[in-house]
C-alpha cells in the first residue's frame, strides 16, 4: 500500500508513505472524516469529533462504528479489534490491532483537542 502526501521531498518528488505508515494515515483519515464530506461515499467516516466529550457508556457504540468503517472502507487494513482505553481516567486512546500483529494507537492526550471522558455527577 502506498499513500501520496501533498508535499514534496528534497528532490521535488511527491512524498509518499508505504506499508504500515500508509495504512496508519488512512486509518487516521477515516477516524476524523465526517460522514457526508465525501460525495462518492456519503456514509464514510467515523466522525470522531462527535465523541470529543463522551461517556464510558458510549465506548461500545464507538468501537462498533470504527470496526464497521474499517471493514467497509479499509478492508486491506485487516483490522482484528478496536478497543477504547482511558488514560488518567480522563483521556481516551483508540487502539486498533490488525491481523498481522501491527497495532495503531490514537493517543488523544497528546492532541490539541483531546478526546476526554465527560464527567457525570
């Protein structure tokens, strides 16, 4: 798998990612894509921003959405499981394990706008 970026290398050629790096960037794009933004595939995207302040009770729903999106739009990624994990009881990480023993982790704690647990009182 090869994915071309919108920048160039030192030789003026398009930068490209291959193999696991290309798969990782495609997974990230699918996570942040909002359904309806791709006119060819209007249901494509996980709309991660919708879950920016979610509750633990929403974890199974989000895991299912991500798993189904991966199976539908990135079948070559060979996703085995999707798990949501909490860090410091506040931040949410998305862990995607593939059948070839490669694991991708979306570490939202290090992002500008992290995914956090909604505090319910």
